[in-house]
């Protein structure tokens, strides 16, 4: 693991979930100052997307990280809550914080006004390779296509003219033999923590996020229906059973 910067100010744009709380906790352990901007903008599909493995993921993560608890983001860093992180009050709060870097993890689209606070130092975490999968439930869509090599996560720049900024870092999610679908999100989140740690180390060392342009635009995917999530679970666990 790269040595973590200790004298950086990092704004994290995210939502209240167990894996995001873990992410905030781990980043806050390693930087001088973290400010969390929690978004509560609801997004949902017009069809059933719920699958039981998602509830099992919650229970698994509570035991793995939080001794069975479900902590709020505010337990780990100062947190301000908004319907939309593009809210002018949120933008002002970030400006006052004067971050060295802004990290987005799980929010909706970021508007130009927010991006321009630190246009060269704002990055987003994306599930899978954005050159192949873009949108929502991207890891699940990779599994649906039996693209197990596509189970990576990516840290990329956010640009005001496109959501597909240059790729800073990417890493494979460790898939263990007999791993079950409800364990996948935790493994991915731990990779996301490492990507940000390494990205901040890069920023501190070189004064910038070094990136390469995305070579192509991945196909856009929307919410995955529940029935296809069931298929994904079977495909994933069949794959891990054969490792």
C-alpha cells in the first residue's frame, strides 16, 4: 500500500449506505481532513429491481466492518446532507472547505458549477471499465455478459463537458473460489478505497491526477431488473465454484 498523504483536505460526495460509510471511514483514517457531502436524491426504476442478495450484502457488511451496526456517515467525518450535491449551498460548503481533492462515489450526475471548484482535482469511482460499461449496475451487467475479466473498478477524472474523463487508475476486484454474490460489493468497496489512496498519493507526489483518455465510449446500461439479477447471481456463483 502506498504511504497515505496526511496533510490533504478531501471532499467526498456520496450517499448513506453501509459500503459508503466504510469507504468514508477508511479514507478519514488516512487524511488530515475529510468533509462528506451526502446526497439524498432518489433514483429508481419503474420496474422491480430488488433481489435478496442485496439484503444479504447489508448483513454481511455489518458483520465484516461494523460489528453488526449500521453507522451513519457522520460517525466518521463531518457530514452535510443535501437533496442534490449540485445544490448552491453544497457548492458553497465545498468552496469554503477548500479541498485538495474531490472524490465522488455513488452520486448522481455532477453539474459544471460543482466540477469547476477543482476541475483538475475531481475524480469519480466507477464500477467496471467505463470504456465497456457505463451507467447503472455496471458490474452486474458485466456478470450478465459473462465478462468476468471486466470485474474491475476505475478511478477517473470528472470533466464538465463529459462524464467520461480520463482514467487515473483501475484495479481488478479479487474474486475468491466459492465467493457468493452478496460478498462482491464489499470486495469492490475495498478496492475502491485502495484506488483513492493510491490516487491521492499520486496527487501529492506529482501535483496532479495523471490519466489517460478513454479510448471509446462504453455502452450505456440502466437499472438491472430483478429477474436478471437472479440470473447474474447464478452465473457469478457458478463461475466462482469452478475457480
